[in-house]
C-alpha cells in the first residue's frame, strides 16, 4: 500500500464521526479482505450486510456502534502488525527484540 492510503487508514481509526459506506469499502480493501472475509471478521451473518454498507457511499452505514468500535480496534491491530513486520524486515526475523543491547565500548587513544 502507498503512504497516502496508510495515512488515510490511520486517520479513519480515530475519526470522530461514524464511518461512511465508501470508507468501509476502503478499509476492507486496505485490510485485504473480500466481503465474505470482512463479514466473518465482524461476526456478521453474511457478506450481503457489508455490500449494503458499501453501497451507501458517502452516507453513514447504519453499522451497529459496537461493531464499528470492534472494526476500529481491528484496524489498529492491523497497523500494529504492520509495524512489527517492518521492524522484523529491517532487522531480520531472527533478531531477539527483547534482548539487551550490546554495550558500546569506546577507546581513548
């Protein structure tokens, strides 16, 4: 994903207003879910509910408040996992993240 999408995704996590249909479609796409997988993540009966939300475009979805909070928490978890993966990618998966760093030894000539 590009940087602008990441910034938009992170902004939607803390957006004070309720999510719109187009925002839900963006979130689902960003997280890499099909409508069926997204419905399963949110413990919905079937994917048609997700389709109904997304068709509302710029209007509010009418999503249950608790479901929306759960979605936003999952979005935050997605960002956290991405950060962990980035650290592992930068430092190698074999790095012991919890290990104490080696002391720096300075010598004076």
